[in-house]
C-alpha cells in the first residue's frame, strides 16, 4: 500500500523539478519557502517558549487551571466564550507588542499565521487529492490488465508513447496486456471474457474487502462521506478523533480502494473530509488555532471549500459550497481566506496534473451551439426528474440506513460491503457503461460528438456516404450538423437505460456503508445518463421531424440544434441538486466546469426546478437527513421555525418537575456543591443571589466547577468539605468565625449569561441560538430565574413540533 | 430629455421583436408573460381586497391600530420585530390555506412573489442600464460631432455601414461630422481645433449644469454614488425617499448627463442605487414586501447585486459584492434569489446589447500568454501602488468633503460642479487619453496589441522592416513577440503619465459633488494607466535586456513574454481594491471579465497586497469613510471591537444622570404617561413591576405608545387623563372604585425585550447587536433593571474608543 505514496511523491517531485513545468516550479518554490517559513517560527516559538513565558508574554494567554475552558467529547462548544477568549488573546498580544521587539515580531507572525495555515492546507490537500486521483486511476486500470513496461503505469501512461496508437487503437497498445492475455494468452473470445470477468470481480472484492477491513480496524470514523459530521462539527459540536491523523491516513487509503473497487460511490464528499482532516491537523502548528475551538472552525470552513475545490477543480464553487452547504459561522475574513486556500489547492492539483490534460476541472467540456428558448421545456423536465430522483433517493437511502441500524444487518458491515461489491462487479462488467468508472462515464456523456470521435455514442450516420456530397455537406455545416443515429447509438441507448436502472438501485444501498463514499459522482452519473438519453431523443426527434412547428425556424435540416452533451450536464446538475439541495454553489461549479456564461440560464432552470420538486416531496437534503438519522445536535440554519410556542413551553423544569438546580452566590459549602454535582447530570448551573429571590447572578459550567474544586481540594490550603463556596465579588477579609477558609470561584463564573423572558417566542429564541451559537440560555420572568433552555431542548422541541421522535437527538 | 427615453424604448423594442435576436426574443416573451402574471394577481388582490378582507383572510395580517409597528424617518428598524411580523404573517397564511381554495391560491402567489419580484427587478434594471449606456454613449459622442444621417446615431453606429471604413479610417466616415467641419467647414488645422475644443467644453458645461440643476431641483438624494447610504439602509436605517421614484428618475437622467459631461466619475455605484430604487419601487406591488422593512431589505440586497451585475456584466461578482460589501443581513435564500435577479438583469442588458459586441461584460479581454512566476514581483508592486493610492485617495477625498461640509464651499454646489466640469474639460481635451471617456480608456489599456491594431499604444517597430525576414519572423512567433517600442508608444507614455496625474487629482475633488458619481471607473482608470506604464516598461526592459538573469530561460529574443494589458488589468484591480477594500468580489468580477482561471493568482497577489497596504494606512474603505463622515448609524460588521469595556460603562443612565425613565405595569395614569412622553425624547420605555423592585416586564416603543393613547382618547369610551394604564395580563374585571375604566396597553408591550447583565463585555454586546439587528437592549444587574443601551450609544462608544468625535453620529 505504500506504492501509491511513492508514486505520489515521485509525481510530485517530477512535476516540481521538471524545468519546463511552470506551475510545478511555482509550487515547488512555494513549498520549500513555506517549509522554511513554518519550521523556523514553529521551532522558534517552541524552543523559546520557556524564555518567552518567563518574560510574561504567554502566561496570561494560558488558562490558570489546566482543563478549565476545554470541552468533553460529544459536547457543544460555546461560541460566545470561545470568541471572547480569542479577543482576550488578541488584546493581550496587542498590549505586549508595544513593549518589546520580540513581541512585535511574534504578533506579526501571529497575524500572518492564518494565511500561512491556509497556504499549507491548500498545498497538502492539493497534493493528497492528486495522489488519490493517480492511485485510483492506477488501481482501476489494474482491474482490467497490467502494463508490461512497469506495473506502476496506468493504461493511459502505458500506451502514451506507443507508436501504434492512433485514436482508435490507443486502447490496444502491445505493452498493455489484459488479464486474459497474460493468463490464457488470447486477447478475445469466450474464455478471455470469462477470465477478464473473474479478474475484474476478484480485484473488486479484494479492494472493497481491504477498504472495509482497514476502516474497521484503524479508523471507524473514516467511513461514509463525512459531510454530515463536518456540518455538525462546524456548528460547534466536538467529536474527538473525527478529524485526526488516523482518520486522514485511513480515509485517504481506503478512499482509493473504494473508488477502485467499482462501487457506486464518488470521492468528492470524502475529499472534503480529507481536507478538513488536513486543516485540523495543521491547526496544531499554531497556538491561536490549536487552543480555540471557534477559530479552528473558521479554518475547517475554509478546508471544506478546499475539498470541493480539489474535487472538481472549481475554487469559487468550492467557497460557495462551504458557504451555502457546510459552514455555520462564516465571517467575511474566512471567505477571503477560503478563497485563497481553494486556489492554492486547485493550482497544486493542477501542477500534479492527475488527469494528464493540464485542466483544472474534472469534466472539461466546451459546447459551441447556442441553446434555444424552446429547449427550456426539456431542461425543466430534467429538473423534474432530478428533483424526483433526489427526493426518492433520500427516502430510500434513509429507510435502508435505518434498517441497517435497527436490524441484524448492521452487525455484519464487512460482509455487507463485500456482498454489495460482488453484486456491483458482477452486474457492472457486462455493460460497458457501468464497467468504466463513474467519472469516465460522466466525461463521456458530457462530451459533444466531434467527427473524429470513436465512441459508440457518436456513431451517427453521415448524411451522404462518401464522395463529393458528404464533404461539401460537412464543409458547409462545419461537420457538426444533427445526424441520424447509427446502430452504435441505439446499442448505447439500451445499455445506458440498463446502466441508469442499475445505478439508481445500487447507489441507494451503497451510500452509508462502512467505506468512504461520496454521493456527488453517482448522483451526477444518474443525471447524466438520463440527460443524455433525453438529449439523443430530442436530437433524433428534431432530425426526423424538423418540419414540426416547435422546431421550425431554429432547427432546419443540416443545422446543429441539439447538443446531447448539454442535456447530460443539465441532468447531472439536476440530480445533484435534488439530492444535496445545493443551489448557487452547484450552478457556479457547473459554470466553472463549462467555463461559459451561455448555459447559466438552462442550468438555473434545471436546478431550480429540481430543488422545488425535491423540496415539495421532502424538506431535507441528504446531509440533513443523515444528521437527523444519526441524532447529531445540529440546528439547521436554513429551516424556519414556524410554530408559535414560547420559551416557557420549552424550558426546563417543566410544570411538574422538581425545581431547577441552582447554586447560591454565598450560601453553599463545598460538600453541598459536590452533592449537587453528583446528584445531577446537567452540564452547568445558574448562580442566584438567594433561593428566595431567585435573582440571577451568573452561570457556571459543571466541568469547570469539578476541575476547580478538585484543584482547590488538592492544592489549596484549608479547603475542606465545610468550606463555603463564594461567587461574590469581594471575599470577606476575615474568615467566618473560625470556620475553614472560603473557596472563591468567581473566576470561573460566567457573569454574562444570556437570559430571555418566558414570553419570548421560540422563533426568536431559535434565532438567538443560531446566530450567537449558544449552548444554553436562561429564562427569567419579571427578573426572577425560572428555567433553562439548552440546544438539546430546542432540537427536541423542533422534532416534537415536526411530529418526529424527539428522543432521536442523542448528544448534547 | 425625452430623447433618450424614446431611444431606449426604440432599442428595447427593436431587439425584442427582431426575429433573429435570440435573447431579445426570450426577454420579450418573458416580459409580456410577466406583465400578464403581475397585473392579474395585483389587480385581483386589490380588486378583491374588500371581499377577501370580509372573508377574514387579510384582516389578521393588518395591524389593529394604523401606524403601530411602523417607523419614523431617520430611525433604526428592529429586525427581530420585523422578522416576527413576517413569521406571523406566514403562519396565518399557512393556517388559512388549509381552509379554502382561494386562500391556497393566494398562498401560492405569495410564495412565488419573491421570485417574480426578482424577475421584475432584473428586467427593469437591465433595461434601465441598457438605456443609460446607450444614452451616455450618444451624448459623449455629441461632444465631438454630429451624425448627418440622423442626430440619434452615435459615432460608431453612424459609421457602421459606411463603405470607406477600414480599421484605420472607421473614425472618419463622411456621415460623421466633427463640430469644426459643421461650423467652419475645415476638418483639421488650428481653427478646427479651437472650434472642437470650444464645443467640447461647452457641451461638458451644459451637461454638468443640467445634471446638478436637476438633482438640486427634483431629487437631492440622487447625488453621489449612493452606496454608503444603501449600506446604511440595508443595516436597518430608514431614509424616506432615498429609494423613491423621483430619485430613480432623476438619478437615471442625471447619471447619463454626468457621465457624458466628461467628469471623472463612473456609473457603477449609481447603477447600484438605480437598481435599489427599482427594487424598492417594485416592492410596492407585493404586500409581503411593502409592509415589512426586513423583507424589503432582503430584496434590496438582491437589487444591489443586480446593480453590479449590470454595471460590469458580472452576475456572480455582483452577488458576491452584495454579500461582501453592501449587505448586512444576507440569508441563503437571498443569495439564491440575488443570483437569479443578477442573471436576469445581465441577460436583459445583453439583449439590449449597448456595447454592440454581444458581450455581457464591460471590458472584454482575452489574453493568451501565460505569466511567469517572476512577474509576481511587478504585480505586487502594482498592488502596493493600488493600496497607497487607495489610502491616500480616501484621506484626500474625505478631507475635501469635510471642507465642503464645514466651509462656504458647500453653499455653492452648482458653481462647484460647473467649475470642476470646466477644469476637467479644459484640461482633458488636449490629451487624447483624457478626452476619451474613462471606460474607453480602460478598454484600450486592457487591450493586448495585435498586429492590426492602429492605436498609438501598439505602435511597435517590427524587428525587420519589410521583406522576407519580417514575414518569416512573424510567422515563427505568431506575430506576437515582444518588440521595440516605436515613437507612438513613447508619445503615448508621456500622455499617459500626464493623464495619470490629472486623473489622480481631479477624482479627489469630483467624488462627493452633487451629481451622481461612481468611483469604480475612475479608480480603475488610474490603476490601468499605472499598470500599462509598468507593463510597457517591463516589456521594453525584457526586450532590450533579455540576457539578464531575471529574464533568462523564459524571455528570449522573439518570444512573447510580457503582456502590458494584463498589467493594466491588475493595476485597475489593485486601485479599485485599495479604494473599496473589496476582496473576493473584486477577484471574481475580474475573473468574469477575463473569463480565465489563469490569471487568478496574479489578481490575488495584486489585490491582496493592495488591501494589506491600504489597511495598514487606514482601516476604512471609501464607503465606510463616507458613512462616518455623514454620521449615519452604521454598525460595521467587519470591524472587530477590541476594547475591554463592559455594558455598564456604556449604558445610560451614567453614574450622575437622573434615573432611567420607566413605566410601571399597573401604577401609572394616562396623564402621567403622557407627561413622561413629553418630558423625554427617548424612543422607548422599559416597563417594570414597580419602581421599588425594578424587575423588568417588557419594553414599549414611544411611537406605539403615542399612537395607542391618541387612538384610545379619541375612539375608546371613558378613557380620560386619570385612567390607569395597565400592562398586566389580566385587566381587573371590575373597574377601580368608580374611577374611569383602565386602558390596557398589553398588545403593544414587547414581552421579550433582550436584556443583558451589566458585566457583559462590550464585544459580546456589539456582537449581539450586529447579529440580531437590535435597536436597543436593556441592562440588568442581579435581575434588576439598571439601564439601557441603544445602537447610538454603541456607535458613540466605539467612536470614543477610537478617539474620534462621538457627536458625529447624527441619527438614531
């Protein structure tokens, strides 16, 4: 498994040192300079930590008691607190920087560390994406044959310099041997077919088995697409290890294996996860980002833009994807930085050049025929298809995943993957369009037929065979007129219909298995097939019936009026839109793929229809549906809260519950507080003036309380169970009549907890929670503390209101 | 002045009915269908209003007492309340729609009215922008001459079908007469020059005089760029009439005049204002948007995207501009709708085709030469120039505008405009590069020289004059090699230097005068001149010193290595970035202009440097600076609040002030309340349980209170001065011992005022104000009401902290 790594470095190094390679050069220089720039201050600041800390620069930035201010696993962060912490830090640096030159330098490094981090994320993610592309290409080709020049060549590279290769014969250069040629010595015939079939299935099984075993053994978090979890993490949830180095390593490797095994999955979602892992790991280089959960989430938002940028070669689309689909808190500063990181990543990927065509984008297409106004009708039809399929896919997939969770099916993840891989391989091999990888299929479907094209899809009958007339004809129309479909096209049509049905079903069971699996490519493949079918249909209709009124005036005989490739593209966009409910980002990604503003109106028509149709059948996109299925505490920013309930209906304690557990500011002993902590499981307690008045003073977090009391008990003199716990501003100068010294916990008291009145409508409460990123909020009535609302309460309430099971929200 | 309107409709109609015109056709059909779709439900809902209202559908949507819930001029809206109102409305519609088919239909119309509105805004703004372009073109040409075929032809259209026109002679077709030819009969020579000069200056004076007179007489709000005010309005401020029909009409007309007068101003900022006026006016068609200030601001955000979209032909850039630069509250739904509106507008503009080249974009360029890594150095230099110029321009312009406000200069706006126009025309005419309009200048500077180009800037010396060698040479290098500059280029260089100095100074005094004036085009012109100068310098350096180590390897003799047009483009981007501090949107606009991802890295380098340099010299962009100059209450979302003050330091009453004016929930009479209203000028009063406990119940707005009491006094039986005002939930069933009946004002009481504690850090308070769009916030201590913080208090505090004059914030 180290092969692809070696190949990656080989490629990277080759492109970096090749003298004519412009961008390789650029990237190489950037890389070395960055390594120098990073390592020096990193070592510097670590090495000098002691000295600097003793100079008083950093000790104020660190917390007094270790652990106070951090979070436990599966908990929600408090955005307000994290942002305050960062501002304190920034203020401290600003204060120091006026005092010494060293501090000034460090403050400058601090200010630019964000940009540096973005650069590093871009470089690393771009390199990893390039490596994944190359490795997946190679392993996919390995399923079909072997290069005699060296096992590390892909089919394309193997035949690259072969002399025999014309356009048609390129696939059959002598250096490249199919498994049948190697094993039974015959390139064609029944026995060769059987051998190739068996080898194809065997490799698929091996790859998928390896993938699932690696995921199970080393990094369970590496499975799936990762986007639902990343959305949840970005909204402020903590899942330790989800973006760790093991997940990165295993996800990178298993993604290659899963894609190569031929399963109906893509690498786009997982690439977002990979980029986020890179971002999270690289955050550890900088104190600013390592220690602050809110700042780190800004970096992760940018990283998710990087992921889409390298997946499609669409940096602007990536940034908009992050903004529209993934991110929760996206300040303008992050927009600009994401854009920078996405560009760096796209150019790194381009300099690695995994597709061998110097193109940034995955599916490069160039259409030259304008579309006609009347074509909007089939475009809208594609949109309807995409919306229907998207909504049905989500329902079917969620039903299947729920079945997996609740029945015995979930106990055999390895077996499931192997069985699905077997079914996929067995069914896919006989059909040319399912045998090839999904991205190749999409490329072929998007492609507009030129005269030289040898694909079956381009097997049209020239209007006059041979002689003067044909030549003249193709001269006048530039060889691109609509023509009658030949037998190849009809065969292709049938195979495409079968492929469509196959892909539609197999994707439902594939997405959600315990291997890395993205949904973009399979959705696009379904849409592209449907679109191409409709496109060819329209084309033939227009060719045979160009006298029909609907074609009159714009589609006469011998004119090029329908571009089936465009239909395929629109179908792909519509299906992707139906599944993910992306809008602007989807249009922009497609716009970057095609590079022309010409087709934005058809794209808008298709994606808008698709979104409306899909939304009418079910409000949630696939990611939201999976978030809900898994019970993550995610407060959807898009969904409007429609109910007319009030905060008093949602807060705890409910009408018949015992009263709220509160601390008083000076009336409790350490023992009483410890008792309350062990009796309850709340993650925080309000502090009031007295039990009688219930007037709110502040809020203290359970974790901080536990740590502080433990710390005081072990290290502070005289703190015993009977010591009074004080949250007041002034500790009494003389201790209570000979009693033990009091414990002042004022430093851990949050003096500015947000409180709302009991009459606040829930829609405003939900808005406050979303916009400020709160974890809990206190409820008062006429100035007296009445209750508390946590994020979980809100989620449960929303689930109840939507007639869903409120107990599905698992975490806090 | 009706000419341009007639021309506009003529053009629109022509392009709409021309059978071959694809988009014209499309737009025409869209337009007619839209007219039908709009007029029918509008008439329908108006006509059936009485009937429907009696059916109980709409009366719940209207307020009980007219005027309650609206705002006065120069006041800040309460976003939370507006959004609640919209949710109530939506909930009501949802409830009704289950009951009758008519309500279901109306709810569908309501749901799609947002999209329809976007379509209308796009069509109207696109049409207006097309009209402005055509009219400005025509008037600009009128300064130089006159078409004999018909006065309504521009120079270009006049010579369009002339037979004599080769590339060089196109400018001199016989139908087009310069003023000298018409008046003294000679086309060239000293007397002709003088006549042309005089006519040029006279026309400039006439146009500018007309523009300023029209603005003064009919719509004072039509002056300036409008973007600072639109930013303020979008953040929740009310300026009545700023987006009204008179402003729209006058701004459209005077913009044409101002641009044609040759003043150093552009039409991009004003186009944003024009689009926002369209948006605001069209909002009146739909109750949903007419009655809700928050919803209307969503529409205006989209309209500002439309403005930039039609200004540059860059829809995606327009949306990002709105997101990054203008908007305050930009939910995802608005993103998607803005994009739609921006596209519709761009295509409408394109179908009008004002530039005559079927291009969507204002400056279409296509470069083919790749850039080299070492060129990043001059690119960064351009960025530094842009940043320096941006920062200095802002300072100089603000100083000049302050002078205008404070000295007698401000009393003579008409004279000022005429004098500046005179100076501009007199100085501009002798120099060819200032005589032409700024957008033509930018186009010429961006342009890459082809061999056929007749411009002076392309007067290069071919390597070997005549004969075989030159032909061969140009064959091998495709005719695009770097060449030595000829005398034309050297003349052009000097003229460009003079033009640069002229533009740099004249723009400072022009921006802010009482005519519509945009800043994009002048800034871009300055940058483009500087960039072209540097580009030509680099090119000649590389040509004469191609053996220098820095040019070695990539820039040998006979190779095309430097593209001066690219430098001009980067310079323009850098200067625009320095002035406006746009980042992503600027890069995307430029990317849409050039249409290639190739040049994104140079663009990023130039704009990033420019922003950093400019930010180092002054934090504010030109729009923020003008907002502050004018004292608008705008809470900058980008600026971080760095100080460590607490809410108690900002709230009123201050330490020695009289206590806060509060109402009690059941202890005051109507007279006492009226007395408090007349004694104070606060826009709202907190309601407490009693004066002793100071426990907060709610908040009531002054305007609502005044209207309700007036209403009760006139229409409600028995309400006299001694009536008790009750804010409690339950009105006592029997009136107080024979006294007058009490007045219950519970319905206007806001039961969910946001309250923070006195210890809340101001950074969090500022964040809460920004994110929730608050107008005021109450401050409590241990549950007791202590004070109030308004948006104005925060702005004053921020001004104080930044050592600025806190009294500059004028409005509330």
